[in-house]
C-alpha cells in the first residue's frame, strides 16, 4: 500500500486540489442573487469533491487490468441503464438523461464514457499495436461504440454523444488505425457536416418542419440553427450565446471582480453554475482568469500524457489517451460554445462546473490514470 502511494503522481493530485478550491467559489458566485442561491450548490460541490477524492484513491489503488477483464459486463450494465431511462426517467432540460433519487441524480451517459474507454482499451490492446483490419477489428469496435451512442443521441443528448465519438476517434488514432481508413472516415464526417450546413442554410423551413413536426426535436433544431445561422435565429434561440459573449467581453483583461459580475446575477444567462460557468470566470476574472484556468488544464493533460508515454502496457496507454481525448474535447467544447466557436450543447466544464455525476466520474477517470502509473511494475499482457 505504502509503495503504491509513493508512485502516485502527486502533481496531478495537487492540480485537482486547486480545482477543488476554485470550483465552490465560482459555483457560489454563479448562483448568488439568483433563484438557485437557496440550493447551496457550492456546499454540495465541496461534498462531491470529498466523495470524489475518496473514490479516486480507491480506483487508484485498484489494479486497472482487473477492470479491463470485465469490460463486457460494464458495457451490458451501461446499456441497460441507458435503456431504462426511457421507462423511469422524467424529461429534464429537454432530455431523458437522469435517474432521480430524492435530491440526488445520476446520469448514465457519464458512465458510458468511462465504460467505452475501458472497452476500447481492452479490444485495441489485443492487437498489440498492429494495424487494425477493417472487418476483423474496426467493425466490431465500432459496434461497441454505436450502441451507447445511439441510445444517448435518442435522449436527446448531443453533447455527450459527441464525446463518445471523440473518444472513439482518439483511441483509434493511437491504436493502429490505417491511414486510408482514417482518410475515408474524415471524408465521410466532412461530407456529413457539409450536407447539414447546406440543408440548414438552403432549406431552413423544411428542416425546421422535419425536426419539430416529424422528429419532435425542437431543442436540437434551435441549438444547431443558432450555430449555423446566428443572424436568422430567433431571440430566444440565440439568447445564451449572445449574452455569453457580452458577459465575457465585459470582463476585459482583469475582470469585474469576484461577485461583481452583473449579467448572470440578473438571470440573463441560464445554467451559469453548470454549462455556462466559464461565463462567470470570464466576466469576473477576465482574460487573465480564463488563461490561468486553461494553464491548469494544460498541466493536467501534460502530466497524463507523460504517464501514457511511460506505460509498458498498451492498454494502459489507450485508457489514458481516451481520457485525455474526453477532457480536451469537453474543455474546448464548453469554452468554445460560450465564445461562439462551437454549437451550444449540455457539456460541463471538467472539475469546475456543478454536477455530482460528472465530477465524481471525472475523478474516477483520474483514478484510472493514476492506477495505470502505479501498476506497471508487474506488467503482463493477458492472453
């Protein structure tokens, strides 16, 4: 036990400690003066962090290779939880994505990210770094991703579904995907994006009718249309993106000061304690505060990549690459949607936004990274 504790990357733990200090203050600032203030989200964030550190330590000390052996069990459990949402979950913020237990909630889509990473790491590890064959390797691996992806898209939860795609691409890129397969996949994705943009710009009314009347997904149409056609979007559709830009811009270089931001306290921007928490950072701490936060993320990702390079077990490296891909995309997507670079989706800012499920499962991910680091001395690839 003591030997394992010595091998922990304490720089990563220290960065998480900084996040644990920052997050409750930002969450409190985002709710003070709003209807959410009595909910004491900042206190709950502290509790979630305490639980998260305990869970992280437990996962760290547990041999990650034992988790890989049970990847099929974890995937079946995750799929059943995702299916169960259609029968036992209520619609929250336009999606059936949460199980409610009194005052607590659980989002299976967050669990799906970790399970997908473990599953792909085990499947890719069997190839031992050899190039992936299309029918023998890529198709089965794609099926493992498509099932949870389809269930999450149907909730609808476009944000977390996109993260599964990013994890899939990131791990395949490192896991031995052939360049021609990568080129074909990139071409297909590019063609799909081009077709979507063309349909929204050239056939707007028909697309709106299809989404709203046929699919019953007004939520999706508004999010996509606001990003592609901001000038034609209604006031309600572009409300969050417009005021987010105004709030971040008003912060300037140094910000208005802690608790001095005006826009979020007047309820101009929804969910500032969750999806839009970067708006509070930009408004109150300015460019300097945002840059410092990005620097912390950079050091966290850097330390994780170093562990991946030092790992003897390819499966351990794949796990870390999957987690890094997930974090990098979440950070880019969350901040990007607040400054107009990405469409608005329900993706939280890792380790800063309020959210028990996302925070604890992010801590589980860090625990997996640290477990990879401390369990290399007895490396043996399973047959």
